[in-house]
């Protein structure tokens, strides 16, 4: 069992205090009081952190704030472990638990693209998963943007291939945030767009993608409210993984076989499993949802 390291704990407490109040500076007495330290300990700690550039001490006010050395440290941390470093085993566990096709998605050049998967249907064995690139326009990308700020959501809505997609997409976002996951209903065009073609069938051409995207935009595929007793033909259930910056880094999804009807209670259970998995991955990379949306 590792021995306690009170010095490390105290340093973390001070850094967390200053990080929570980036626009404020604190005196020695304020830091000691808020971090439950005696003044002698706080003085030694603040002096050491200041000597290393981790903190700055204002010469006139004698107040402390975060220092410039943390910029380089933060950049190094940002380049460290990412959600994709952990996603493989998690997708395998999701696929085994649910019996469904589990995928992880990221935004690449204004497209949503699968970057890892587990439990793909047998008919897709050998299919080129990387050929799937969905234009990030309603209804595509709802779990990526649901927690975003107003301008980002407006930019996403403005990319819609059809004006018919805007209102249903906008109405679905609050429900997605409330539940923690998005549900996309099934349609032949959505399947053509989101599922890689089996070996022997060429990937869709840019013209085909545009045609399919327009058809999908005209269909109300984002499910806002879920009735536990109703039956739904769902295509995908998806939940976001948040980075340390409070941004969606990866979206996890479970794909339901074509033609299968799932009860609302079943959809909620799948969503809960995804939210739990996404929460574990968010915690692994020390991520968090944005504080405001």
C-alpha cells in the first residue's frame, strides 16, 4: 500500500483552488484558510511553487495566481493519454454485454467518422470501416454538438442539407443533454450512409453521399421523447466522451440490426449502458462535461 504524501496533496489543493478562480489572486492567509493549512506550511508551499514558476506572486499586492510554467505542463498533458488510448477494450465489453455493434466516432474535417469498433455484423466482416464519413450536418453529429455553445449549434444547423432538418434537430438537443445520449431512428438512406459496404461493393461516391445526406435531412430521425411502452425501429444510440477541456472528444455508439424493433424501455437501457461506458472513459482521461451550454 502506497504511503500518504501530504506535500503532494497540499500542492494539488492549492493548484485546484487557483484553477477554480483563474481571474482572482489570493493572499497567503486566504490560501491557508481555504486549503485548511497553517500559515507556516502554506508559506513554505507557496514559496516553493513560486520558485519553480508554477505560481506567480504579485510584487505589490503579495497575492498568488497560477504561473507560466503550467502552460507548458498543460500542453504536455493535453498531448498525453486520449480517449482513443482506452476505447478498444471498452467497445469490446459493450459489444459483448449488449450483443450489438459498438463503434467510436470522432470529427474529422467536418465529418463524423468511426475510428474504432467491436462486434461488427458477420456480413460486414472485411468491410472498410474507414470508408464511412458522415457530413456533420443535422441530423448527423447531434451528440457531438448537443453540449456546445449557441454559435457552434447554429453553425451546425446552418450546414443542414434541408431546412426541414433544422427544427427537429434543434428540438432534440435538450432531450439529448437531459438523457445523456442520442437516438437515431432507422431509414434505408441512413443505413446506406452510416454502414460500410460489404466487400465487393464500392464505397459511395461524393454524389451518392450528397443524395443520401439530403434524404436523411428530410427525415425526422432524431428521437426526442421516448415512451417506455412504445416500439422503435432504431439505427443507433450514441453518447459522448468529454475531454479535460470539457469538449466532446469521442462519441460511442451501439448500432441496432436493420428491421429490429426495440421497446422504449430497451432503448433507455442501451442508452444507460452507453452513458456509463462513456462516463468511465471520460473519467479515465480526467474529462468533464462543459459547465455551461
